[in-house]
């Protein structure tokens, strides 16, 4: 479904088919691309560039290297437990690992125990992927990023019970989460929010990273980039209308799950069309509501929602299996 | 299965089959009736009368009009996404919407944003209905009122994170919920509790409304009214025995889910018989325990259980698919 | 699969087949053995001896008698609702009841209401067993001890809302659970922790009880005893590495779920082998992490995890249905 020139893609595919090392790199890169449903190594490469840019800009290199380690562990685990080769080859056992590896150093200090935690998280994420995918296959729906979210939640909740895991960036646990920072956004803040909404899919708050991600999406499928960016803007508008905290909106925190919902519903599991676009809009708005709801549920524990609002929205909106000319891209 | 005279029913069915407007009204009324499993427009009409009576008595007209709006949105959404006509026609895409529309104004101030919230809730509730029904169809069990509960929970939890949704009637969030108001009920209080237990199915605390609901049930199936009222009394007794707060019992809050469990287990998914009655009694007692448990879980967030104790009980007691002469009335 | 002499087993089986009273006793004893996956009445008898030893040592006889009452109620309920005889005969409707009956007097004062609670819990646990087993049969995975855990949770959460259920031993509800009691364990403490980790499967903190349980396991299958004890030691090591509270480790609280995971993954649902042993090790480590995570989640409510860390681990590690020469022993 690539809309860019297929020349370099063909060259790479031929080279990767011949050389095991290149093939393995191809699998890893596709794993990064699959975080936003794109089975494309160039997309994955651009996502990685965006991650490294964002991580080094924030002076948190462990975020980028952790992502690579998680990606590696998730993929190697899939080989070790004989997961189906056709799933491994399109990156389905890498996308959860890379997210686990990016998420943990975002919230924990980079101690040696953290790296053991990332290794364990990468392994668990692939076992969870197989478990969740098997359950949801019953209704022909994919696991989405649930294996990443649930793995990371287990490790985060547990960290509050284990003294050797040093929490650095988790929010303070409290019952009240009513926002106190509501103000009108300026135009530059609006555009900042729209791009950060895309970059936060990988937990990064950075406009340039958001641009890299959109370019990566467009490399594989222009509609994916368009739906992603429009969804980020729609999520900004919905969050402002409902009265979410403005700081959180400008940081992209009400948009990243909505971006994934829109790419998934609008371009991956359904083909883009007017009916599908309307359905994706309803799903995007629901995702913003779900973000607010899950913020409240998890704030009691001082644990972030990660991409669970997207997971919930995708499951709810795909389970009805509506006949909007469905087309399933992922197992 | 109607036990009342079938004359007016036949006249109405013939008229509704000819006239699209009457047919649509028939679908809406059956949707209201399906809240208590009754596929009967007259039952739905009597329920609506009870709702309007209770809402206006409590000086909360938005509860009744919100119910109508939710009913309308849920049903229209079902048409828009091509839900199966045979489900729409018996009201299966109206009962969650009407409950969402009744619940939101019970707990939120009637601002313009609230009406947008009801519209969104009505739409979400039908999509959730299709999602949950598809999952539970795997085990031949119905969605019950789970789409209503989950939709309303998302909107309520989110409201604590959104400044523009004004909470008016939600309980204060706190960890302790040990009752401090335990006293012997008088005979008038006992009867008040029994009728309010029925009216609270639609979140209304009103004896007259309870009578309207029981008459509505009896119009379609006398056993449904009998099981409903006996279950309400059994729930009062169970709650008193266990030591629940007396004020909550007199307001009907430990009974409404039990009423639904008893109608469901005793008369809808099984045919009434002695074996079934015993099973319904065990299920009713379990529902009261589940009500207490879920009160504790949700009190931390200041969010009500709605009818989830019933949903949990119905799923647990129907999933074993026991051979008590089963008879499935709902998809 | 018995490795001990089969002579007494054959004599008992013949006697139990002829005498209904002995057959019923056989069913009850197998129910106790099934808590650790052993379909063997002698194993069940040794478990019972361990339970009585531990309960009377702790001056809590109600724990042992409650266990018997729960076992009886769970099994009788299975007969009453016509559960498949082949399941009843191998103890599958007793193991949840005995656990409910052991758990409730551990945390509640032995008032008359408590005994009514145990009776109700035994009944509920069998209905829940049938419900959960039916759902998970879809993916050929067993219910594990989920019916026990969920039944007991409902009764415990509810107790905070009901004045007539007297809580005696539940932890205080609080948000923070960071351990403050971290110190190096001595060698005697290490061995105490390893044996208590086994005895805590039945909520008992007693070395002699742990020995009885290991002997009971070995009577039926020597590998089960070996995996159980090695898993308890591995869990002690993992919990120490992560920085769990030392007092809790010495009391066996980070090990009992891991013991069940290792017996289940390593010897019951898979045949022991090197590949399986590695998988069981990963599962055991995951169970310790899940124990920490669920401690944090439930501590807000002052409710213990019971064996849910095991249930979660078993489901996650069995759902992928990996081809490690699988062999399903339980429905």
C-alpha cells in the first residue's frame, strides 16, 4: 500500500531476503513501525530517528537505548518460543518491546536494576502478546498495544512495592485530579499540542519528533499521516471543550491515544472512506473521554494510562465488526 | 408470553406495522421495557410514566427528558451503523441509551455540556452494546446492562478530570464506607424500601414509580412482577442481616440490582420453576453481597455502582449454562 | 503418574468405588489435593494434616474447620446443580471451597455470621468455577484458583460495607506500600521463608505445614514437590533482589503464588523438561513481580491478593498455548 517510490523498498527487500543480519534488522525496524500499524522498515527507521532526537533533546538517552533493548528482547523472545515466523517477520513481536523499553526509563532512574527490568519487560511483553492475541483472535480483533501497557503497568505498580526500583518521573498518587490550569491556548501552543500529540505515542514531548513520525507514516501510507495529524487536532479541540488541563494538552497527553485510534480505525482495520472517517471521529472523541476517565482511575496509584485509552477505544469500536468495508491488516 | 388481554396489543402491533412513525415509537417503548427484559411497548410506556412521575416529584425534570434523549440517540445510532433490524425492533438498542440519559442528569448539573454528554453517551452505549454482545455471544450470554454501566462510568470518571462537566450528586470519594446509620426499620420503612428497590432500577427513589414499574412488568408477564417484588424484599432482608446502612436500604440502593437479577434468572433466561426459584434466590443474595463489594471498590473514586452488581451476578449465574430447563429470550 | 508404591492406592480406589461414604470422602480429599493440581486422596489427606497442624499451632482452629465446611459446601453445590460427575470425582469442585473456608477465618473473627459467610462462599465458589471454566475452556485453559480468589474478594470487599462482618486480620488500607523493613536474611530465615512459601498456599505461615505439603506433593508426583520447593527459593531470591519487605518474604508472602505457577507450568500443564523448566522459571519471576503489583493495587482497599498473582501468571503463560510438548491435566 506504499505510496512513495517503491524503488528503494524493492532494493532493501531483496537485500534483506539474502542477508540474515539485514533480515533481522528489517524485522526490528518493522517492529518499530508497527507501533503505529506500519509494516515498513523505512517508517520504523524514521520513528527511531525521532525517538533518538527526542530522547537526546530531553537529556534522557536511556529512553532511546532502552527502546532498542526492549525491541531486541521482545523479538528474540518470539524466536525462542517459536512464535509464527510470518508474525515475527512483519514486526508484530517488536512493537510492544520497544514501547516497554521507551516507557520504563521515562519514569524510572537509569540504575542497573532498571536495565534488568527492561530485559524482563521485553520478554514478558512477547508472552503477553501471544496470550492476548489468542484471546482476541476469537473475535478477529488484534491485541493492539495492550501487551505493552499491561507489562509496563505490572512493572510500575510493582515498583511501588520494591525498594530497589527507583521511581523518578511518576506522578504523585492522589484522589483528586480536577485540573487547575485552564487557560486559552495561543496559536503556537495549539500547533505545539498537535505535533506533541503525535510524538507522545512514544512518550516523547517534542515537535521535531512529531514531524519525523508524520513523515515516517507518510512514507508508508499518506492517509495514515493525515488521519494522525487531524486526530491530534480534533483531540486538542475535544479536550479544550471538555475542560482538560491546558498544560497536559500542550504536552500532548490527551492526544496520543486518539492519534492511534484514528490511524487504526480510519486507515488500518478499515479502508479510508466517508463512513469510516465519521466512525473514526466518534472513536477519536471517545478516546479523549477514555483518557480523562483512566487518568482518574490510575491517578490514585500514581501510574500513567500509557496507550490504554487507545486500546479500549480500538477494542470497543472494532468488536462490533461493522460492515464499513472492513479490511483486517493485522492478525 | 403476555398474560394480559391481547386485544389492545394486537391493535397496536397492526397499527405499528403500517405506520413508520408508530413503528419507531413502538421500537422506543420496547427499548424502555427491555431495561427489565420486557419486549412490550405498554410496559415501556408505564415505565416512562413512572420515570416522569419520579423525576418531576424530585424536581429533576432533566432526568426524564435526558432519558428520552438517550433512548433516541441509542436507537438512531443502531440504525446508522446498520445493527440487525431484528434486534432494533425488540428494543435491544434502546435500553442502554435510556439508562445513560436518566443516570447523567441524576449526578450532573443540567448545563449545555451535559446535553452534549448525553448525546455522546447514547451513541457510545450502542457501539458498546454491539461490542459486548459479540464477546458474550461466544458463551450464549447477553450483554445485560453492561453497555449502560460502562458508558456512564467512562463519562463519570472523566468528569473528575474535566472542568466543564459539573458534578452535582456524586458521593464524596473516600476509602472508608463502613455504615454508621444502622437502626431497626419500621414497617412503613420496610414497604418503602421494597418499592424504592424497584424504582431505583431507573435511579429513582419513589414508591409510586415503583408501583408503575411493577404494573408495567405485570402487563407483560405476571411472574416478572412477582419475582421483582419478592427479590426487593429478600434484598432488604439480606442487607439488614449483613448490617448495611439503613438509610441506603430504605432508599432502595441494595435492592435494584437484586431485582434485575431475580427477573433475569427467575423469569427471562430460565422459565419459572422451583429449581429456578432457588437458583434465583442464591443469585439475589449474591447480588446484595456484590453491591456491598462494588460500593467499596468505587467509593474510592466517588462513583456509583449503577447496575453492575446485577451484571456481574447475571454473568456468573448464567455462564455455567445450567440445565434448569434453560430458555434464552435475548440474544 | 504416581511414583510411590501403588499398592495402598489400589486398595483405596477399590474400596471407594464400592462404598458411597468412602467415595464421597475420596472426592473431598482429591478436592484438597487439587489446590496444588494433585488428583490424589493421600495428597489431600497430608494437605489436611498440614492445615490442621498450622491452624492449631496458630491457635486459629476456625481456619481448619472453616476449610472443611467450605470444601463440603463447594462439593455439595456441584452435586446440586448437576456439574459433570467426571469433574466432581477428581476434586475440581472442592479446591476452591476449601480455600474460601480457610481464607475467611484467617481474616475475620469467628462470629456466627462468619459461618454463614463460609457457607455462602462455598456455594458461590462452585458456581463461579463453572462460569470461569466455561469462559476459559474457549482457549483450552483452566480456571486455576480464580473462583476462590474472586469469591473471597467479593466477601472481603463487601465486609467493609457491612457492619455485621467483623474484620480481624485484614491489612490497613493505605496508598503507600513501600517496604521499610529491608535487611539481610540469615540462613535460618532463608529456609524458614522457603518452607513458609509452600505452606502459605493455604494461607498458613508454618514450616512443619510446608513439609507436610511437600510430602503430600511427592506422594503423587516427585517433580511437583521439587518444582514447588525450588520455586519458593527462586521467589525468595527474586523478591530480595527487587527489594521487597524482608518480613513479608520470611512469612512466605512473595512465594506462595510462585509455587503454584511453577507446579502448574512445570509439571501439570506441561511435562517437565529443560525447555519447560526455563519457561517455568520466567513464569515464576513474573509471578513475584505480579505479587508486588497486585499488593499495590489492593493495598488501597486493605484486601490481600490471595493467589491471584498465580492466576494471572498461569493464564498469561498458558494462553499462548506454546508447543513445549503440552499436556493438559485439568479441564
